[in-house]
């Protein structure tokens, strides 16, 4: 009988690169622009997605080159997750950092890449590309980060 924990329940620091990358649920919400109040530092979500985001699938269209193409794209680092308050509360990286389990709609639990979309947790159906958006102030949304 194998009683080993699945990799997504292990400490983040013990994951190899493949396991780390596999934690991403494909929601795409980390690729949405946020506005920051200069006085308070409070972040406000928008429905504007990075130009590289495939908003239907919730994945980067050029992941290997994203840092070259989008200068402010943040590489998630397992040792710096405490600095990433802009990650959605449902993000697998954030959940695991906080010692919480993944949601039932996460594909590692459900077995399907579609459940994140079916649960309404992705960018599918309500976002716009930054190429078409214009001023971010016109795209604030009443959705949690």
C-alpha cells in the first residue's frame, strides 16, 4: 500500500520544477492587470489580461519567452510567495503556501482542465486583452483578487 502524499500536498520547497509548474490551475487570473492605490497600496482587479494570455484556456501563449516579451511579468518563486499579495485567493501556489488544500475544481483533484472554467474561477468569458482595452481605470471589476 502506497501512503505517500500526492505532490500537491507536499511542502512547496520540496517540489521539483515539473511539480511546481503542474500546480498552476490554468485560471489565468494572475495575468490580469491590477491597479494600485498610490496612497494605501490597495490593489484593485480589472478585467484586462496580458497580451500573451489565452483568455479561453487560461494559459500563456509564449510561456518560455514571457519575461522577454512582457517586462513586468513576474516569475513565481517558491521562496518569495509571501511577497505576492496580488495572487488570487484561489491560486494553488497561494493555497499551498498558506497550508490549505486545493479546491475541488483544480484539475489535479477533478482530473479535468475544464473544471476551473466550469467553476467560474478563470478568465474565460469576462476578460479583454490589453491590446484592445485602453485605460485600465475603465475596466475595474467587482471580483476578489
